[in-house]
């Protein structure tokens, strides 16, 4: 399913002042592509991802999913939250069944799908446990298969491995890739980790700290699974690190979208 981000802008009012987080962001994600949004903390990655999810509205522009405008959350989009956000009062089983019920997977199919997903994530036999009884890595895998359970067309992941220590993180990156390769769902992932972005993505979009301006839109053309010692891998990593340094300090151009938004903000402020 094709995902189009068209001139998306977003402003928040903080302490009575308008704060433009996303100025004028546009890009298209092709069906089956694994795209990563990379950028410094506070640059608007989560804001953009939650707009795509339909959890919050745009101030300008629009998001299209296969040509249809996104206005609210829907089962066509799965979301993995930064801190997993499993329901603590539900067992593993109920956590995974929940999105299936939401997206109206027929009751007779649910059990089979549950077992498939548990097997995929190597979590067979864990279905009666509660989230607090699981390790960080298990919770992460459950958050991931829960997001897949409703058969979304697009999988949105906000720093899905952010809370996981370095070694476990590399193992989970491999698992995540293997899971993704099975059904090639369209993915938009957010991270601030350059290595993770290169290891997993078909394409990396680097956002600047100011108004989410896109500084680079880079394909990653390395065979999977990726070898971190491949000179091309190492070069890509250095290149992205350099861009990230710029990303922290970039002043965006005054595009038409930003001007319009600033004008609209001034109007609301003076009312
Ligand atoms: N609901 C909100 N109200 C006001 N400001 C917000 C809100 N959500 C995010 N922001 C601000 O928007 C900016 C971008 O936040 P976020 O999208 O979470 O960044 P990132 O995920 O890249 O770290 C931050 O300055 C943050 O304080
Ligand atoms: Mg964030």
C-alpha cells in the first residue's frame, strides 16, 4: 500500500506560543518498502509517525494511504509504541487478540493466527503470562507481533528497540528483519540510531531539528542480512553521522507551506 505524505505541517501551542514542529514535509513510501525516519531528539519524528497513524491531526497538508486521506486511526495501520504499551492487565494472548478483534478478523481464524504469530516470534507457551512476567526482549517481540496481528497494510514503529541494551538490540534487529522479510509489510520506523537505520532500512529519511526539514533521502542498497563490516556499510554510517551533525543545527528554508503556517499561527495568536 502506497503512503504519501504531502506538505504535512504541524504546530503546537506551548505556553501561548506557537511552535512549528513540522514545516512542510513531503515524501512517498512505496508498497513493501522499509523506510526509516532518522533525526535528532525533538525533531518531530514521533509527531509525524502519530500523524500517519491518525492519532493526531495535521495543521496543514495531508497523508494519503493508497490515495485515501488519513483522518483517524484504523486497522490498516499497526503501531509499535516506543515503550511497547502492552496492556498490563491482559495476558500475552489477549494482548495479541485485541487488534484482531478491532480489525474484525473472524473468530475462527484468530486462534490460528495467534499461534502463527507466537511461533514466528518464538514465544510459544507464553500466552498465559502477563507483560510484567516477561523480559524486555519478549515484550518487544510481543509489541511487534501485536502490531502485525490485525494484518495492517502499514507498520509504524516508534523506536521499537529504544529501551533495549546493545547486544540484545542487535539480536532483535535480526529477528525484526526476519519477521519483516516474511510478509514484506510496508514499514515506517523511527529511530535516532544510525546503525539500526542502516541495518534495517531500504531507505533512510533524515530530518533536521528545525521544522522537520528533510535533509537527506538515501536508499540503502546492501544485500540482506547486512554485514556491518562491509566497507559500503561503514561509509554509509559515517555519511549519516555527518548529516546528523548538520541536522541538529539546520535552519530550514522558508517554503510556501511554512509561510502559510506561520501566517495562520499569527492570525490565531492575534485573535
Ligand atoms: N502534544 C504536544 N504538545 C506540545 N508540544 C508537543 C506535543 N508533542 C510534541 N511536542 C513538541 O514537538 C517537538 C517534537 O516532538 P517529537 O515528535 O516527540 O520529537 P522526536 O520524536 O523526534 O523526539 C518537541 O519539541 C515536543 O516538545
Ligand atoms: Mg520520539
